[in-house]
C-alpha cells in the first residue's frame, strides 16, 4: 500500500493522522481531499507543505468529478471527512446528512469503480447511543440519539452494504472521544482550555456528570494504522483507551493545571438528547496488537501545554467560533 487518499485530512484527527503516517512510512504518498469547511484548516498541515509525499486538494467528497479523478490513482482511502459537532447538528442537521451520508456514498461509488484495495471509514462510538452499564461491542444495535450520530450510523450502514453487494473491501473504526493538538475549540476540551486561558466561563451542560471515554489523538491514529494494515476486511473495530471520566472531572483537571478558579464553571441548560455515558469494548483492536501509549493525565497536560503555546493557531479560529455562537443565539433564542 503506497498511495492513500485521506479525506477530511485538514481537520483535527485527519491532520494528526497524515502527520503520523508520513513520519512512519517514508515511501507512502498521501493525498488529502478536504473542502476546508469551518473545521478544516490548511495550517493544521503547514509543517508538511513542500514534502514531496504530501499533496493537498481543496474539494468536496460529494463532488463526483473530483472524487473520481483522485480515486483512480490510489490504493486505499481513509474517510475522515464529516460534519462532526453534535451541537451544530442540533442547530442545523442538513449538512450532516449531506456529508456524512451522501459524501460516503460518492466515495464508495468511486471505490467500487476503481477497485481500491482498502476503504477505511472513520466512524464513532456515538452510533451505539448511550449505555448505563457495561460496554458496547462492534455487533451491538445502533441507537444514535443526535442528528450527528444518526448520519454517521447511516454512513456506516451504507459502507456495510457496499461490501455485501459489491465486494468493496471496507473496514470501519469507531473511536471514542479524541483530544489533542489542532482540535477545533468548539469541543469540550479545547473550548474549556481556551476559555480558561482567557478567564472566560466554562459552560458545563446539565449536572456535568455525563461520561466520555477519552483517547489521545495519536493513539487513535496508531489504531487506525493498525486496522488499515492488519484489519480483517468487512470488520468494525472500536478504538478506545479506557479513560472514562465525568465532564466535571475533565473540567476540574483543566482548571487546576492552569491555576484557574472553579468559579469559572457556569452550569448551563443541558444539550437536548444528551447521551449520558459512552463505553466501548476494545478487544477486537487489541487482538491486532494495538494498545494506547498515553494515559489521560499526561495526554491532558500535553494538550493544555499545546494550546498555551499555540495561541496563534486558535485565536483566529475562536473569533470565528464566537461569531457562530452569536449568530446561533440570535437565530434560536425563541426556540
Ligand atoms: P473535524 O470536524 O475536525 O474535521 C472534519 C474535516 O472534514 C474538516 O477538515 C472539514 O473541512 C472536512 N470536511 C467536512 N465536510 C467535507 C466535505 N463535504 N468534503 C470534504 N471535506 C469535508 O473532525 P474530527 O474531529 O477530526 O473527526 C474526523 C472523523 O472522526 C469524523 O468522521 C468524525 O465523525 C470521527 N470521529 C471523531 C471523534 C472526535 O472525538 N473528534 C471521535 C470519533 C470519531
Ligand atoms: O464519542 C465520539 C464523539 O465525540 C465524536 O464522534 C464527535 O465528533 C465528537 O464531537 C465527540 O462528541 P461529544 O458530543 O461527546 O463531544 P463534545 O466535545 O461536544 O462534548 C463532550 C461532553 O462535554 C458532552 O457530554 C457534552 C459536554 N459539553 C460539551 C460542550 C461543547 C459541555 O458540558 N459543554 C460544552 O460547551
């Protein structure tokens, strides 16, 4: 496998994955296709500009001509491209259906046409829904609760159908919540770190006791690499590091590390349809020889340090995010 099309490679996990792969495989060629939506940013890959193994195309995965053109010349596809933020899917779900389902369809059609050797679709543990006790296994029922997770589940089912009907060699990963460098400051950890740096309030939803299982982004990248190279065609692999924590714990950890007061926490109205707890069984991926390298404490410190040192990266983005927030609040204040 020498040539890989990485869609959504200018986003958070995609850009970390591209960097990870080019560091590890010196003879690989990575072609990034990214529409540069609000979440995409070429600066996430700035250090790779000029690397002869890295190519960037600005374009949409729903654009058949562009996808056809790129797919004709690659061995494998890793599809990260998606609308990804649950709160945005609650405000406006249309683009989630467009990218997460229609986009996956366009990619699958081209993969079928050109006979790509591996089609790795990046999904999420959110497709299973919420679980009170125990952990979800890959074969469990899909019970998504937000328009985001429902459109991701739709994409997963379409991927499955292209294996069963057309023999496209697909694989799916479903990871838990990622954190690390280059994450857009709308998601819990980067939002709370950057707000705390600026002494702004941290809007904690509901009672703050919802549980997420956190994985450092590099560990997800090594898991995706393991599945791409060693995974069994047609299988789904959960990827998680077993760091289940309540949101209030993450919030206190960030504030303590930055020496900021707990009074910055602002309890706010809960997210509609808010999943209480995510938990996944990771025996399948561990059977490939994968395990995470980072514990939550060190991963969080590295992440907070990164945001402290990279204000240039997030200040511009945070201003755009604030504009979106103001627009949304004006638009939806009566609903
Ligand atoms: P992100 O929002 O940071 O990045 C998404 C990228 O996709 C952006 O670069 C954006 O420009 C691009 N994109 C969006 N629509 C596109 C389109 N129509 N055509 C081409 N490019 C488009 O997302 P992320 O957090 O890096 O997530 C990447 C993938 O991993 C997603 O599929 C997401 O569902 C999945 N995932 C994320 C997490 C997490 O915690 N962040 C956890 C599990 C799974
Ligand atoms: O589980 C994997 C998923 O994790 C990915 O598929 C999604 O793309 C990714 O966005 C993430 O979804 P979550 O909804 O879990 O992540 P988010 O960072 O939005 O929220 C994490 C938790 O923090 C959740 O319980 C809601 C809460 N929260 C979030 C925000 C943005 C707050 O309390 N306040 C906030 O302002």
